[in-house]
C-alpha cells in the first residue's frame, strides 16, 4: 500500500489517497509526491 500524498506530508489513510504498490517501489519513492517521483524517474531516463 502506498499513500499518494505521504502521511509525512499531510496525507491520510483514506480510500482516495491509497494505491497498491510493491514494497521496493514504495521504499524508493520515500516522501515524494507522484509528480516528484515522475520527475525523478525522468531524470534517470526511466520514464
């Protein structure tokens, strides 16, 4: 389970803020928002 808006950034464990995610990706994402994660992946050439 991954929070779209991380709890550390004010997100909550509610239905519209939680999505399935593998542990590896969730761990790499840290406290990033989806747009920040996308930009990070683009910077690595992994879009």
